[in-house]
């Protein structure tokens, strides 16, 4: 929803339009929003077309009430602000399951990683990762993770190569506990790699394109 429409919806809600029909003119609303009357009328028309409000037109004023979809839009906005100001110990992502290239299994089976995961995360990792692709705009949330204390997995060497360190955060996918693994260096991608003690595709009956909720905790480091 356009920000100006959301703001208009908020103002109408503050006047009591969620539970009751309110009587208001486009002129009154324009004064409330500090915009022109013409613009106010257009905003109300747009909200009506989107089914976010219902209107009964009078001679000078209108009877307006916020519909269920309008109420749901405001509730979504409220939950996002609640996350900003209250859920400071966690961050929530929504994404979809995608298939990887099989690299997760290779890395999680490396003894240097597996032992550290067990010691520092408290569980034996199932070979492989569950990959969750988040929307590009959701990547902004990953910036918070760089500033948070992580569970650090140190780099190690084998006869063939050096394996880089990673940063872990305790996490949940659809309520099932595990951890998110991120590179210690370099950029974070829009695919979150989730490790857990079980095969989650089977445990949670997940397939590619299924939408899941990922909760990453900050106070578990």
C-alpha cells in the first residue's frame, strides 16, 4: 500500500472508524492530513476502490468505516512497529524454500565444522542445510545481524584447503529449532542457510516454494 494511503487510513482509524461509522468531509480530512481537499478526496476514493473503507455519500459529509481488509492492513503495520520497539531480541523473516547445490551437505560433514556446531550450538547437525530465499527488501534486516553478537565458528585447515569461519545465530523455522549460518566475511546473500539436528524437509513436510517463517534470536550468542 502507498504510504500516503496508509497514513490516511491511520487518521481515519484514530477518529474511531474501526468500530463505528464516522461522519467526515474531505475538507475535514484534508485539514487533518495537511493536504488539499482535492487530494483528500482522491485518497478516500482510492481507499474505497481497494476495499479498505466503506463510504456512504451525503450532501456535505460522508459516513466512513474501515473494512476488515483495512483493519488487517493496519494490524500488519502495528506488528512491524512492535517488532522494531519490542522484539529487540529477535528478528523475523518470511521466505520460501529453495533447493541448494548440495554444498551444504559437503560443508556440514566437515569434521572441523561438525565438532564446533555440536560444542557451540548444542546439537549434532544433520548433513546439509535447509535454504530459505527471502525477498530482496528483506535483506535490509540482515544489516542488524552484522552488529549483533554471534556464535562464532572458527576457520580450520585440512590437507587440501582452508575452510572459512562462520557466524551462527540460534533460530527457528516454523517453530522448529536450529541455527542460521552466515559467512564471517563477505556479503550476506538473500538465501538463509538453516542447520538443525533433523532433516527438516521431511520433518516439516516442506517442498520448494513453500513459505516459512524464520525467527533469528540475538540473545543466544
